[in-house]
């Protein structure tokens, strides 16, 4: 029986929250423009653009990582990179930032020619803990 594979991406609830924040910030920008608060409107406008960009990015690259019997597929804005299992090395890296330990899943794979690709995916990209995703990848990897 062929394994259908698994996929990971930003949680839809977070994308919905991003869309709601974008709409609220846009409304705030319009309101501040009507009250003649130009500096406030500028700040809200910049926040609106940032929230919109982050939300759109999250929607466009879903699912961020997909794994099946053929290998891994990492989605970016420019397309999807595919790597067969024999070319994939994956590990979880723990880093201390701002007094807090964060974990990321690092996936290294061969590109075209001698080019190496490195995908660094965190909880926000995967919608799951990197340790759990690595365990799932190791279960899917053919022996």
C-alpha cells in the first residue's frame, strides 16, 4: 500500500487572525485619516501593509512542507522544491534567542548541479513542533 504522505503549514486559524488584524488596521488607518492624524495614519498604514504581506505569504506557501514516498516538497513563493529521500538530511536545531529556547527544523537537500538548499522551518511555518515533524519524516522515509 502506497503512503499518501503528510503536509505541514501555517495553521488556518493564524491566517484568519492575520486577515482580521489586517482589516482592523485598515479600518484604523481610514479612521485616523478622517481625524487628520497623519502620523498615526502612517503608522497604522505601515502595520496594515505588514500584516497583509505576512498573511498573503502564509496563504500562498501553504502547505509549506509536504512529504510522501517520493521525498520532500518545500514550497516557497517562487515554486516548490522537490528532493528525493536519498538527498535529504533533516535535523532539529535548538537556539537560544532573547532568553528563550526556540527549535527549528533544518532540511538540507541537493539542488541542481552542486548547489545545496537549506530550508529552516519553525513552528509558525509548520503549524506543529519541529520535533514532531522530524519524527513523522523519519517514519515516512523509506528504509
